[in-house]
C-alpha cells in the first residue's frame, strides 16, 4: 500500500508543478504586452519621422 501512495503523491506533485492553461494565458500576456508595445511604439515613431521628412 505504501508503494501506491508514493506513486500517487509523485503524480500530484507533477500535476501541480505543471503550468495550467488559465495560468499560462495571463503569463503570456504579461510577457508579450510590453514587447508588442515597444514594437508598435518604434514603428509609430518611424512612421511619423517618415511622414515629416
């Protein structure tokens, strides 16, 4: 019975350590939003300088 309990606890630890979808989506947005903002900002600045020259 102790072997089965050990396997079960290992499975619970592995399942708990993996990143769930409801956690991965906000993490993806938190990482990608500043990068997308920088890209849009640089493209906007380039476009304004291109229009004014």
